[in-house]
């Protein structure tokens, strides 16, 4: 079974703090994704990566950055957290090759609250 | 731009009834369609992936059909149980952004004992 894990289920941070969200997958997947999910807005893609050290912006990259130094790990960084970044953050991974054909597997999510 | 719609937004059925969940998409040039389940406050669990060349995909009590020409997929859950209560989302690869899944808003299902 594919396993995608996220470092925290719940996180509370203060405005202006630098926040790191970690995601690890154990199935040697090439592709990894970060989404955020908000009521009424659904899931929105923040960034994705199709290889180590490679990254692409999604729909809402502003205020975020990512890091992929190892294949199994994809980190989302909030450089200076703001209250409008309070959300559920979901990490996903998929096999590789043509992105269009690959099933995405999601982690359990991190509920981030910025005060 | 691909748009994905799920109607109804919410559904309540008594235990034992079959569930029928609908997903429609505007651009029929899809490579696949994926169905997910989400429990409150949790991540998404992949239920089924149906490729564009397939008409149906089955897993246990779940059966997903795909009709590309009409832009529709249906997820059937046989003999529903209270444990099936969750939000069900469908998603297709975006046609305008490589790597992105375009999600429907989901159907919230409640199965009453």
C-alpha cells in the first residue's frame, strides 16, 4: 500500500512565523503535490514537483515555497505565515512518467491555524 | 477550461439502499477520472481510478462507470452502510495545467441506520 505521511495533524502558529510542513511517501513516486482545502473553495494546487529539485507553481503559489532535496520528501514552506493561510494542507504523490495517467495518493492532512 | 460538477451536493439515504453519485465534466478529452472519499477533518482516500479506455471499474461494493462522450461518471455503492458516510469527490487531470487535478466540489453522503 502507498503511504503518504505528513509531519503534523494539527499546527498552531503566530503571524509572521516561518512554517515548515513536511510530507514523506514510501513508494518511490516521482511526483509530489501540495494542495490546500478551504470550505467553499475546494482543493487548490499550491506547488508540485516531478523530480528531485524540480518544482512547478500551481494555482496559488503566492506566500509559499517548496523544497525537494530527496525523492521521498516534499516540504512546503510558509515564509511569513498570515491568517489567510489558515487552512487544511494536503500532500499527495503519484508514480511518475505522464502525470495524466497516474493515480494520486493523499496524506492525512495538516490543519494549520495562524493566529 | 475543464470544469467538474457534482450534483447533488448532499445526499441522505437509509442503510441498505444503493448510492448513486454523479460527476460531470465539460471537456471529454480526459485521460482518466479518479474517485475519492474524504472523512471529516481527514485526507482523501483514493477509491477508484478509471482510465479513459475503460467503461467501468469495480472494487468490492463500489462500481464506477465512465461515459466520455457525454462527460459523465457515476459511482455506485451497493447496500450502503453507516460507515459509508463521508464526502465523495471526483477529479480529472486538468486540460490547461500539467500535473493538476481538477476536483468537483464533492457530494456529502449520510447513511442513516
